[in-house]
C-alpha cells in the first residue's frame, strides 16, 4: 500500500540562469529524489527545483517547473512511494515560466488547490509574465486562494508562512516552516529568487517602477530570517548536487545556516553594485 502523502512547500532563490530552457540542459535532466529534512523532499529536475511535503492529509508541491517538468516530478514522487494524485496544495516561489509552467497540468491531474501571493495572482491566471523580465508565458491556471505577506498555509499538521520578498517578480514568495528529524527541529526556508535577470534595470524601469525598493525590502526580510536549512528554486543555489551525495552521513548536509547567510550577503552586494552603477550613469 502506498504511504499517505504530505508535501513540503518550497521556496526558492534562483541563480542567474538562462532565460530559455533550450540554453540550460539541466532544466530537463532527471535527478534522483532526495530527502531534505523531516517531511521535505526534492522532486525536481537537475536544474529546476520542485519540493514535496508529505503530511497525513495529503501533499503540498512547491514549484512545478516548466510544463515539461511534470513527468519528471511525477516520476520522482512515485520513486519515493507516493502518488501525484495525493497532492492537495500547489504553491510557487514566483510567477516565471520555469517555476509555474507545470501548474495547470498538475492541477488538472490532481485537482489540488492553487495558492498564490496576491501580487502574482494576475500573472498566474493570465499565463503572462508581468514581472520586469517580461519572459515567456505559460498555460493559465485557476487560483483557489490568494494570500498576502505573513499569511499561513496549513495541511496535515504542517504550517508554512509566506513572506513577500519582491523584486524578481512582484509577488515573489519565500516560504518558511519547521521540520522535525531525529529528535531535532529545524527552521527551513524556501527562498524565492533574489537575482536580477539579465537586461532588467533597477533605475527607470517602466514595467516595475518600484523594483529597486522591492529588492531592498526583500533583503531586509531575508536578513531577519535565521533558517537552519535553506533551499532554492534552482539546485545550484544551494549546492544540491554536492549535498545530495552526502545524504546518509553523520549529519544532514542540508543543514547550512552559514550557506544561507553567505547567499543573502552575496546577492545583496550584487544588487547594490548594479544599483550604484545605474545611478552613476
């Protein structure tokens, strides 16, 4: 008999990746599923993160990748002994095609409730990238619940808190939760992307005039978070390949508070450098 499914919600920070899947083969390369901590599992491709949280009441999936990612996600969930059809909630870090492109198909297959930050609602429902990037679109998906900064999502005893961390998109959402493992409790962050896509300007941006202020807010929020475990929307951001090979050792390799601190620090420095350069023109 298959185990009841509970899913962990994923939040993510992305690396400066290419804007089309064709330019990054890892986005469509299979990757073996791996346990992150507690009831949280990585079920995405090598280059695009998707996370599963297993609960007695069913599963939560965070980030659906591209439309082409869905078969990979489904296969990984089944490898873990769960079923995609047990997914009850579908969340996202932010509304870009490489993270919500599979939402419509997963909802069709599972009838899961789609939850989204209010500032990204219009994008998901229209299938149109409304961020400063203005990238490729995706199949529109019906939204079942709209949330705001500080709201929580609960399923089967697992509660995630949504933190608005805008910039990459207007509704970019970092999720946090607590995970229990081997008698210990860990604070977990699914960090939304904090990179600035190539070609996106912080000064004089006509698509999102307040984008510089949005990023400034995000770094204030992220500095206040103190997760023991952090993951992101692209595996390279949190050293997925390396950490996955270390699972099963004396300690959990995904427990990496210092790695989180360095990520936020480096990302903020890159933002400030670009802002200074643009203001100096």
